[in-house]
C-alpha cells in the first residue's frame, strides 16, 4: 500500500493598509491570491492589485507539520525540534 507524506510550511505576508489608504471593511470585495491583495473598492469598479509590503522568507528547511496518510505525525514547536504525535 502506498502512503502519502505531506510537509506543511508557514509563511507570513503583510500589507500596510494605511499606505494603501485602504479599509477592508469599507470595500466591496477583496481576496488574496499568489501573495497579491486584490481589491474592488466599489461594485463595478476596476480591481486593484497590491503586492505585499513585507513577506517572510520561506524556511523550506523545517516544515511546520508532517502528515502521513492525512494524519498528523509531527509538529514543529517554535525554537525546538519536532514533537511526534
């Protein structure tokens, strides 16, 4: 029987909404895809695209979580090694 091992990595991105003069509660709709913030300020208006103002370097050396056949087998504790479940 084949088994599937999945490694999950964590990344953080930020957008300075003040610099963008943007309040997400006041816009018609918004979403993030491929680390780009897409915003439609009013219904029918042109979509704006905003790159993140800061993106954390992706640490591909240490996955945050390991799953085997859908079940979590290990999780990384911040600043420590893995804790196997």
